[in-house]
C-alpha cells in the first residue's frame, strides 16, 4: 500500500476519469482519502449493496452508492483550459502554497 500525503485532489474539485469503465466522465469530488490515495466522485462508479433492516433506519434492501476511485485514474479539470490537466505546486509571495495548472499556470485553489 502506497501512502501519499501530498494528494493533488481536494473536496469539491471537478475531475475527469481517465481509465476504467467510467472513462471520459466528469464529476465533483465528494470525499478524499489521502492515506489510501483514493477519492469518491459524485454519481460515478456506482455499486449496489444489500443491507439488512436495522432499528435506526427501519428499512433494508438494495442500496446504491458511490465507490472509490484510485487517484491515478482521475485528473483535475482546469476551469480556464476546460480540460484535464496535470497539477503543480507554487509558493506565492505571502508564503501560501497553491496548486496550479501545468498547462496554463492558472491557480486551481478557490480560496
């Protein structure tokens, strides 16, 4: 298992799947798991799980939910380029580290 702490994805990023059965589809990142280098993308890689009824929910049946993607199977989409790009890092004058698009140099971090 590879442990990466400097993951190039953040929550609410727009990403494009570059390999697997969902190749070519775009979506928003819901959850990031940096220790496993994995993430969950909204409404992509859907799986079905059979659940038993329990006292809290009261219902059982087949539940459909998103499964994880590995970080190597998705790429960040740059808003300026409007395409999947590689991500670099840059230190600003105020000492803040930001992610940048390797294609156009646009800052990808929203804040």
